[in-house]
């Protein structure tokens, strides 16, 4: 049953309560699609790659989670938003740095998702497209679970990727946590150097392509999943640095048929000045992409987006989420309105757009895009502005 705007709004007004320990425990809104969602987490090892962040390590190891349409899911436990070790790292680094949430305010490990660990894969309907998701720089793979679950509930297999030593903390089986090294590489004063941004993107793309190589392995390790995978229909989406990496991966890897960039710049500079353009911006792409942003003018206002737009030959779309901010395309849009005690208003990070409307629009347009270009099903939502989503402007 589809989630109505009213139901979503009610879910978001169920605020996280401060318990006896003083910590707040926010809730995530349920996904809008008809399918139940199952999930599994896996450690992947690539012996062919030395770790790019720690060259003394002769292999690259990643944690990924796969979300998929499931059946009989209610008999299986619900996954936490973050495991305890990853939650602690997020609380100490990414939360204060990216989300503006003070350390010790939220019990991130107590938040529950709507995905059931180990639930049987629903094989009805045949093979399904596979979509990879990448979070923003420093964020864990869990920091857009709302969007990932929503896409899985609509019939997709979604694989989220943690970039070890870049994400705030990556928790491996047994509780080992590998922390980010980024604070050691960023000057105490001034922006991150272009070389660091370039290396970070290159390493992210290497991780995503390594996961693409291992999709059959993931399918075998999760019972029933391989039979549900359509490995000929692959997409990538992400937020901020993850959106940048999504487009760059499509540029570099012909296996990717479509990509969505949610508010990520496409140059190796902290500000989009048109300098240090990435190769995807300079070359363009010949496959479909969708830009979702918060800045008025869209690709006209962002030189790196404009370069991509002008140099590309495939289908392209540019959507503005009006009155939003950079974090409006993440779980912050669902969580921050529930919190009290923030040093700055949530609107500093997620704008003044109605949270329920923002989440509904983000999920609807991402799904419509992948439906059109991975499934061949067109609901025409991307053709023109829709009264169902009045906060979305089309930028042409």
C-alpha cells in the first residue's frame, strides 16, 4: 500500500523521545512502496587492490549492505540504523561535522530501520535492477536509509557501500571499527586540497567498480538473491560526494546505465568555480543522468554541472527542491525535525521545505528515473512539473 503524504507527515511528527539516559531516539519514516524490505550486510575483500588509504595493507576491504524486496519479513528482526561501533564514530565525527548534531545528543544505534535482517528474497516478478548507493564524504553507508529502503520497497535491489577509512567509522563483523583518516589529511585552517578531493573520488570510484565486480558473489552469499538480480540493468545514485562518484562511475564503467547525483559538485575544489573539473564534467556522458539540487538555477548556477550538461549526449534532467539545503537529500530531512537541543535550527541544514513533502519528492523522482531507464516503465513524472510535488522545479 502506497504511503500517503498525510501518513508520512504523521510519521515525521512522531518525535524522538529523550529517555532516562538523556539521549534522543528519532524514528525513520516507513518506505512508500508495496514490498516488504529485507537486508543483509557483508564484508567484501579485494585482494587485487592495496588499500588506497593505507598502502601497507595488501588488500581492500569494504562493508556493504543489500536491501531487497522480501516476503514473510515480519518473522525476522528489524535492522538498526547503525551498529554500535559505527554509531559511536558517527556521533563523534560525522554527526557534529556534517549534520550539526552535537556529540551525545542522539542514540544513533537505537534508531530502527524498516528492513528485516535475513528475510527471504521475494523472487516473484523475476530479476530486478541493481542500484548502488554512495553517501556523502565522511558519512556512513547508512546515512540515507530512508531513500534506500524506499527504492527497495518499489522492487529494486539496492547495495550501499561504506568507503573504509573515509567514512566516519566502518564496523566489520566481530565489532572491529575502522575510523576515518580524513581529519589527519585536512589542514586545520583552510579548505581540503584539490589533491585530496581528487584522490577521494578516485578511491570511491574504485570501490564502486569493485562492488560491481562482486555483485555475483553478493548474490550467492545472500540466499536467493542471485536469482533476483538483473545484472544487465545497473544504476548508481548518491548524495554529495556520493553523487559525484555515481556520475564518475557511469563515465568510467559502461556497466552503469543510469545515475542520479543528489547535490554533489563535479569538480575537485570545495567550491564550484569551474576549475579542476572532473573528467565526467569535462567529457560528459552518453547515458541518462538526473541532477537533484538545492541551489536556484541548477546547472546554470554551477559551472561543473553546466559543463556536464553541455558535453553530454544522453537524456538529462535537472530538478530543484525549492527551499531546501544540502542535507535535504539525506536522512537529516527525516531526523533533524524530531530533535531538540540543536545549537542551530534544523533549517540551517535542511532548509524550510516541508520535510514530508521533500522526502516524498526525492523518493518519487529517483524511482521514476530508474523505472524509466532501468525498467522501461515511464510514469511521465519527469516530463513536466507535477501538482503532486509542488516543491520541485524543472531546470531546463
